[in-house]
C-alpha cells in the first residue's frame, strides 16, 4: 500500500520556477509532479553514483569547478586570443 504524499517546503529562485513551469506545461504535468519526478530521478542517479564510489570523484569535480570559477572571477584565469588558458599566480 502506497503511503500518502506529504508536503514539504523548499525555497527556489523565481526564474527557476518559471523554467520548471514552462517545462511542466510542455510535458502536460503539474509543477508538483514534474518537480517530484526530477527529484526522484536525481536521487536515483545519486544512489547509483554512491554505489559505484563516484561521490568522491563528484566532490573533487565540484571543488575543481569552484576553484576555476573563483579564478575566472578574480581574473587569475583567463583566455588568450589564441584560446590558450592563462593562469596567473
């Protein structure tokens, strides 16, 4: 027997909600159903990553991306005209 769904509250950026609403409309789903589907699929993906020990690789990748973004924002990482990456210390 399936348990009745329980309501939870999350805070989302209004622009993200607009994107979700547009996608839900295209798929003929309610916002709630689309978000539930997306969250369930993301959880299943995360469970598979955990099972195969990929969380550490994912976390490392997130740290690398964060450092790259910080480097770009600070001007320490930039692109040369020829497309080469320049990293200043």
